[in-house]
C-alpha cells in the first residue's frame, strides 16, 4: 500500500457518503466477531487510512477526519499516515472512546453518522447512538459505506476446520456445553448466542486458520437447551468433524444464516448474549418479544481457567519453546561474531525456523517483533522488506515472539545485548527487570484484579521518573488467541471492569521502557495464577512462572538488584537450565549453561 493511494480511496468513500447523505462514517478495527486480528475482508480501516497497527479507529467526514490509536503505535502511525491527509489523534489511554467525544463536536442537528452493523457491538452502537442523540444527530448501522467504496474487496477466508484432539483437548465438548447450559439455566435463558471466535473454537474443540496467528475459524454458535447450531461455511468442515459434532448434538448451518436463525426464535425465547461481543447486524431481526439477558459468555471465564491437564501440556510446550529460542539466540549471536550480515528480518526467520522444528508446532502466535536499537523503542514494530535495520555487534536487540502449539500458546520477550551497551541501557534494563520480578513474586488475596497489581511492575521505573504506556499483562489462550480475556494487568480505567484473577488463569508479565530514537526494553514471561496459602485473612494467590528462557545478564547492572531480586533471578536461571539442558546438546547447551550461570 502506498500513502499516495489513500487520498483517492478517501475520496471514493466521501462520494459514497454524499450519495447517502452521511455526515461522518466510523470505521473501527473490527469484523463480525469483534476479533483483534482481522481477515483481509474486514481490514477497511487499514485500506482507507494506510495505518497497519492492530488497534485504532478511523473517522471520515466530508472534509476531514482522523485516526485514533494508543501510545503503542504513535510513531508507526505518524509514519504510515504521512501523505494521507488524516491526522493522528493520540489516545491518552488505550482502548478508550475519545473519538466519540470528537465526533459529537463535529456533527449536529439532523446529521447522520454511519458505521457498518457488522463491525460494531451492541454496546458500542447503543453508546454511540446516545452520544449522537444528545447533539441532535442519529446513527445508522444498516449502511456499509467502506464496502461500497472498496473495489475488489477480499472474500471470506476458506481455511479448513480441524479437530483439536485428546490428549491436548483435555475436556470434551459435551462437558463444556453442559457447563454452558447450566449457566444458561441460572441466568433464566433458553438460548445462548456466541460470535467470539475463540469461545466457539474452545467450546467445540475445533481449530482453524481463518485469522492470522489465531487458530480460529469464522463461525457463530447458537446453543439451545438440547441442541446447538454452528453457523460456518460447510465446505470447510470435513465429514468426520461434522459426524463428531452431530454426535454431540451440534448441527451445521450456513455461516450467512445466523441472523435469520435468531429472527426465527420463538416468542417465548430468552436469549443470553454478551452485548460487547455480538455485532448489531446479527441481532437486527430478533423478534421484540424475545427477552435478552446481557451478560458475559460463560465460556469466556471457563476457558481462561486452565485445567491441571492443560497446564501440564503448557509446561511441556514451554520447555520445547525455550529450547527453540536458545538455539535461535545462539545462532544470532554466533552469526554476528562470525561477521554474517544479519538483519531484523533474519531474526524473524531464525526464530520461526527454530520453533518450526518442534513437535506440535502449528504456527506463530503473532508477528515477531525484532527491533534493533531505536526500532526497539516502537512497542509494536515490525520489520518489513521495505523497512528494516541491519544488526551490529553492539547495542540491544528486542525480540518479542510466540508460537502456537497443539499443547499451548507462547509469548515471550527477551532483550539481547549484541555487544557493548551503555551504562544507561544497563540501568534501564535492570529497572524494567526489577518491575517484572516484583510482580512475578507477588502474593495477593483472592478477589484481587490485574489493575490492583499493575503498580508493582511500574514502581522501580516510577522511582526513577519513568513509565511505559501499555498494559503490563494480558491473558493467553490454550492453543488459541495470544490475547485472551476477561482478565488483564493494566492501570485502572474509570468505569473499567475489575476482573478477579483466579487460579488457572495465565497472564503475561511484561513491563517495558521506550526511549524514542534510541532503544527500547521489554522483559516478558507468562505466568499462571496458583494457590499460595490461607491465613486468618483469607485465601492468597501467587504466580508460577511458565516461560523458560534466560535473560541476557550482559545487559543488566547487578548492583541495582536487591539480594532477594538476585536470588529470584539465579533461581529462575537454575530452573531454566534444569528444564532445557536435556533438550539441547553441543554448542546450544554450552550457550544455555553460560547464560544461566549465577550473577
């Protein structure tokens, strides 16, 4: 995509707006399943703006507009929006709706704003509609103006669906559906409708490849008291999978018929939906006599709490993933010493190849971030054929990568010192690590939430007058989405839900520090919430670190670590060495032994 093509695309969009009498069009980063990563068919925000980040909202008016995104993407967005005529609107807090306030100031009495009904949730549409009504404007969700101005728009993906089988699928789908139906009865619901792809994949023990990096498939699911219907392109589902679904009371219907199935619900039906995770377009024909129960999908919390069997598979995956990274990191270091002309693109290839050799590897869990020196200061940087940096035997290389395995999903960030580093870099890297250690060894009472723990990871940076602009941790799926709700570790947001951390939940712990134009640092492990102990004040939880890969001690300043922090790091490296040594030999094992030596 070239920036010079964007003005012409915006002109076509504005022409469609004029034809329909629309004052402004909102183009979210969303598909009919409100996914994080979108199939090409629903990448309209990127197509009309040129901004390729995973989060953002585009608004186009007759003469202006803007692109809203958060601090992870400020530098990237400024570069990609250049020449488009669209200003970057910097969000103060990630995932907030500041664009709504701006929009309400741009429109007035009698104006109409449009957003495609298949890209906005019921909650989002109601909130936006109320805000517009307050200034005399109205919202239409029955127009898909981006589609009208997008020639040769891609079709729906058609990757085949496959079964996630035992032993990795530790709970069969009949048991999962039984749990959901129990929750439905408690809520007084006769039916439950799901559009979130990870919930559907998890509930059905099926996987796919319709969305980059997430092993999911496009589908909706309607669960009744004694049967269920999976709305999916039937050609994607093998006969043996259809038969297995039928044995568990799940029938197949065409993907496009989900809305009509809801429209045909009996008058006395009571429908359980999560209004924040179902788009408006599938609900438009719902009979007014059907009562709606708005609540989180029961499966969302259930799949977040990994079972002991799943955790065993995940621990095994972490060993193999760590061994792969040890081989990859040694390859990068020895290549540089030998004078090979390595680049950030080579890092991506080397890491991918190392993981691909592992049993059960399916693919990457997100696009690898390999940022050398200044590029590491861009939290979601991605090297491309048109823009990448060569590596040199000096400075810092940030590598954030992950894998999808049949037995789990990984996400890890390490910072390699490729050669001499500055005192400032060592200090900053150590402060970030202190924050990661502080949160990793936290004890907290049952009922505590991520926002209540977030400051533990920031305290060392705050004490030095520094901070980072992204969350500290996100949930991770089980051979599913690398970003999974409902929990997370981030600063408190006004009106934001405080989801308690529960045993079995996996979260990343990833504080960072970014100095634009110079370097970036992020240390990341995955950890699972475990039972710690019980006292007279109640139950207390802790984190068990799952990720197994050494930190590069050459980029640290040990004198800044407290004795207990040094002990934590030495103990962690001893654990890594014991776990990975049997999987490595020769020079790879020697690399591991050296990097896992005590401080």
